């Protein structure tokens, strides 16, 4: 009777939500860590497997389920090298098996690249008030312009203030490019791969991801600390371990 009820329940859950691809021949049950507290398990093709949970729907809202997706990935990463799947990858079990078989050679290449490594995401931002003050005091032309308008009414110095703002922004951009290039190059030398992404705000200096061999994580951490000491008065640095989204591009469906 229980077997019949389980079969009926499974038949209603046509979809499989996919979190990641892992290298494994062994079936694995990760427990109830999936969306809607569903059980997370593996679907296999040869020595690779999709990590999935059952679902009665094919569409998910990132605001409702994005954190759960990320938390499930983080738990999977503790045990396996992962090819992470972007949020919302839900399809049938048959399509997943077809995907694994058709993409088997490419997935194996990805695992060769990723095994034993981790993605470290680094975001560097200006300590903007400190930096602006430093630019105003160190740049002769900007210092002179600032001195000319100090204490004068806003309405009489409007154009001068616009020009001053433009000059400060230009100097900030110049420094941003130089510093970003230097930090990216120095961290890139101890990384297996690196990617510079688009900055997310005007205050951001660098938004980058580094694929680092796990044996070199301490070296990376030490270098970040060194850079923080060198640029501490100007910059804030934050980096986190993340699924290697920046170094693989795999989707079961668009």
C-alpha cells in the first residue's frame, strides 16, 4: 500500500529541479535540503550525476527560493566538486538523462578544470569619503579649483563646482583602473583562472572571481590581507567562497 502511495505521489511530481552536476557513480541522498523542503538526490549517467529534487511545478520565483537554492549548493559543495546550475533549472528526469549523455564529454572537461579548486569572489570598493579628500589634497589642479570656490555662494560657483566634480570623477576613474588592474594581476598569478566582471556600483573598484587550487587558498588569503594593508586607507575588500559559476556555462534549459 505504501509503495502504491509513493508511486502515485511521484507521478504527480513530474519535474526535477536541478542544483548541480557532480562526479559520482554512487547514489547519494543529501536529505531534505531542497526547495519546499524536498529531498535532494542524484540521477546518474556513467560517473557523473545531476543533483535534483522532485517538484510539482516547473517555475520558481527567485525571491521565494533563491536563498534555498544557494544553501543547497553550499551543502553539496562540502562533499563534491560541483558544476553549479543557474537558478530555475527544472525539467523531466528523461531530459536530465539525455542532457547528461549528450554533454558527457564537455562535463568531464569541466570537472578536469574544477576538481581540487574553489571559486573565490572578490569585491573591492572605495572608502569614498577618504579617497575624495585625498584626491582633493594631492591633485594640484583640483586643490586650486577647490580653493577658488570655498566660501563663495553656490549660485555664483555652480559651473565651477560642476567642473570640479567632473575633474574629481576623472581622477577617480583613472585611479580605479590602475588599482583594479594591479590587484587583479597580483591575485591572478596564484590562481588557475580569473575573470573580471562588471562593477555593480560607482563606488566599486573591482568585481572579480578567481579559481584557486585548494592547496593555495592560504596563499590567496595572505595576499588579500597584504593588499588590504597596502590599500587600507582607500579600499574595502571582501571575498567569499562561491560555486564556480564564473568558470562554467551549463544550462539544461534556457
